[in-house]
C-alpha cells in the first residue's frame, strides 16, 4: 500500500480543532466530512466541548479508542508540533496541517517546522501542508478542507500551492461543470511535495491529467523524473508564477520558498513534456478541454473557419507553440473543392467564407476528420449576420469525431 493512500482513501478521520463555532476553520472542516460515510473523531482540548455536530468529542487523539487513518489539524501554529507528536504516538501515518504561521513568517515559524520534521521522521509519518486549504476526493465524497464547494467527480487532478486560488478554481469548476479526481492544496510543502503526488496519481485510475499551480519547487530532479513518467501517457499543465523578480519576491513571501530562475524552469518543463501556461484564462480553458476531450495523437492541426483573420492568429499561435499546420492530401482537396465555393482558401487554414451555413461547416469538418495527416481540428466561428451559431453548434455535436479531438471557438 502506498503511504499516501491514507490521505486519499481514509476510513477514519480525526479533526483536531473541530469546533461548534460557526465560520471557524475547525467547524468548516468537520462539517464537510459529516454524513459521507467516514468514521469521524472531533478533537477539542476544551473539556466543556463534549460533542461537535452531535458526534462525541475527545480532548486528544490519544484518547480515541480506535485506529485513525487521517488527522487534519486546524489549530494555532504554536500548538502543532505537540499535536503532531501525539499523532505519531497514536500511530497516525497521514496528517494534513491546515494551520498557517510557519516558515512564511520567518525564524519562529521555521523552528516549528524543524520540530515537526523531527517528529515525522521519528514516527514515519507523512504531512500535507502546512498553510493549506486541505484535500478533496470527489468520487469518495471526501472533503477534508474548509472549502464549502460540492465538487463534481472527474478525471483531472489539481495541485495548488495557493489555497485562495484553489477556491477560485473550485468555484469556476462548478459553474463550468468540470470535475476533479483529486483536489490537493499543498501549502508550503513541509513534507509531501509535487513528485510524491505525481507518482501517486500516475497509478490512480481516476486521474487522466494533472493541472498544477506552482510558486516554488524543491527536489527538482525527483519532480522532473515523476513528471516525465506521467507525461508519457497523460498530460501535465502548469501555471508557474514568479517569472519576474518582483513576482518571485511576492511568491517567496507567500510560501517562504525560493522560486528560482524562470529560464531554467521553462527549459526543464519542456524537457519533461509539461505544458506551461501564463494566464489563469489559459489555465481554465485547458482544464476544461482536458475534462471533455480526447488527447491528440500528434501536433498536426486542421483549422476550419468562416473568417480569415482568426485563422491567421490561430496559425501563428500554433507555430509558436511547436505545432504544425496539417498538410491536406489530394483526396481531401478534391472533397473540399466539391463542397465549398470557389473562393475558399484552397489550403489549411480552411476558410469556408463568411456566409458558411451549418451544412458547410459540418461537411468541411467531416472531411478534415478523415484527413489522415491531421491529428486534431480547430473550428472557429465568427458571428456574421447570416451565421446561425446555434445550428452550427448542434451540427458539430452530432458529427462522428472518429477518435479525433475537435476544438470549437465561438467568437
């Protein structure tokens, strides 16, 4: 059994700092776990607290009669080293530290981390956090976090150093009906880091891709080794911030880690087969694409558009990113000549002209799907007066894609 299984498939969970106080972190974390099939132990050192949400409470994990798979700590930072020691004595192998106030605040916090590291080595424990939102595994109804969102199950694993960005991603995912296999807020990565999670997720049947928000990286060789293995058959997308000197300083103040030279990151990501994006908009768009699409088998693209300008922009972007405009065979050209007006572009990008009907769009796309030299198709629609965007969208949905990725841009 992988040691991380206790984080992502626990049966029994203790929440240290569980409380009946509304809007407290401990209350939110515990409330999110109630009623989802887990054996729960609220831990509160106030002897006046006998239960939390009608579940009997304990003053320490040591007082709990049964075994505990996972502990979630939501107490002030100065209390955490002693609590981790108690978890070790109890035999708890997996601990999430939600609490903030560690190395990101300076030497005092660094000393707390040093004490925790000594303890987890002593008891062979693993830690996610500190200073994190927690974790979610939607297909198991596991929400060990203080996010109130009910996330849909899916095939994307999301790993983030920023808890606040994580909540924004969760909110977006619900509005867009995008599901996750895992949502993992890793905070300042005292122990468990990217390579541990990538190795674990590579073996997870629910995970088809990983998206990462990264501010800093340690153990880079292990990360690149894990990423290379994963990207052999599944994609990884990274939004790595701290490109500028000022951004790097901001990231350091947030996580307490050094971010490193951005050119080195860029080269390393490329070598490992990682796709890097620069904006949240691109991050969200690619996540949505991963959620709904097949993975293309190559980098040759057919572009079908009812306008020349957007097709040219797409071509420039494709070439800059290392893609190829798919060559069109003689058979494909003959089929397009038979269905398109004479002024069409007679090449790829395939400009089917501004008056294109739903029938013209459908037939052109079907020809491109049959083109053996094309790995994917990009369909661009611009809203001309004679364009029935809804009818064209319906035709696109009905087309037999024959295992090829078809991307749609409605402008």
